[in-house]
C-alpha cells in the first residue's frame, strides 16, 4: 500500500511538472508520457485540483488539460537547470535599482534554503565565473544579503560583527526589520538590543555570526516611509563632508531628477535649496553636475574647492580639443 502511495505521489509530481512545461496537453499525450491510462490521468488531475492547482479541462475527443492562473500562487516544480537559472537571476536583480531588490533577496533566501548542495555549488560557480564592467560599486556578497533577508522574513535575531567608519569592530545583537538599497550600498534597519534603540547598519561592514534561532515579535517601525527614514539617518550621521547648495530650478523638477530622497526646500518658483553630503567632495560635485542646472554653493568649503578644481580641469580639456 505504501509503495502504491509513493508511486502515485511521484506520478502527481511528474504530471504537475508536465503541466507547467507547456500550455496545453491532450489526455492521450499525458497518458503516454506517464505510461498510464487516460482514466488514471483524469483521477490524477482531480487530485491536483483538490490540493489547489487550477487545472482547466477541454471537453471532446481532442480534449485536454491546461494549468490555469489561480487566485493563489501554487508551488512550482523546477528542474536542476531551471532552479540554478532562477537563483542566479534573482541575485542579478538584487544588485539593480529596479524597485524589487528586497523582494528578490527574500525569494532568493527561500530558494537557496531548499537547494540541494550540488545545485548551490553550481550557483556559486556561475557567480564566481561571472565578471561585470568595473565601477565604483563595492563587491556584493549575496550570501550575506540572503542570510539577512531570511532573518528579516523569519523574524529571527541577528548577531554580527560591525566595523565602524573609524575601523573599530564591535559586536551587535539585533532584531532585523528591513533592508534598504541606496545606490550601490545596502543598509539594514534593525532594533539594537544592547542600545535599546533603532540603528542603521551598512551591510558591507557586517560579518555575520552563527544564527541564533531566537525569534522576535516585529516592532512598529519608526516611520511610515522606511526608505526616507534610513536615508535621513545615513545622510545626517554618516557623511564626512556636508554642504548646502542653491539650485536654479524648481523644486519639483530637481526632485524628479534625484535618484534618492533628499530634503528640498523651495525658495521660490524657480529656485530651491538642498542639504546633502558625501564621503568625497569631488564625487558630490560630479553627482550634482548630473542635475544639468546652475548651482551655487551656500555652505561647504570642500565642495566649493572641488567645483573650482573640476572647472579648471574641464576648461583645459575643452581648450585642448578646440586647439586640435
């Protein structure tokens, strides 16, 4: 009896895999692939429907079956190659600014949790063998991000070593709440159990310790807009250089050009004021030139010097081209 049950379960999984493989199957096609009768196919279709899979049927001699879209997402069956492709693809999406970075990480964490070791090795091999065009972005450790995302999703306490901007490493014991990406960097918003307060941590400065297994009840977040809250905490405490600039453009126009939330104070219909910062005044100056509008430095000597030197360099570059 147990053997018959196992045989039926294996056949149901194979049937489900076939239905997910292509749009339409006739009863005869399914019976041939499964090496059973069309009557058994009809019975197995009924079992799939009973556990939530929406299978549509077409009547008639040439009738068949189709896996339809349902009101809930049913489990999917992936073969080895498909599972590796999905894992690698989710990792790529997690590094892009598409608005679904955190969702991609939680999906990746779920998938990698059930991947057999042989497939995890294949995923890692693809990542290690893949190169990207060099840029200013620091390397992104998807295994760390995935572990953090899993802790956030599972409401599990997270312990890690954290390197402060000055280079000192401290141990942190937290309740992780949300992951936020800003440009090339990822940040974790968490409740710090030792300091009894909210803290924001840069993920690339974290070294995870062994999972605690301890669960926690989610807390009320410190703001309705978590992204704005995290950006505000970072910009107020993390930048080495700060500056205020007057922008000769309407506030709404400037806000539409900024890839990140920044406090904008409207002066009048044609000008506004920004307060922002960076670790490097030259990088901040170049970033502001992307607004493609006139800018005046109100406060920030380092930024003014950076603009002056860049202007001289650009002038020499333009002069060399014209003389040629």
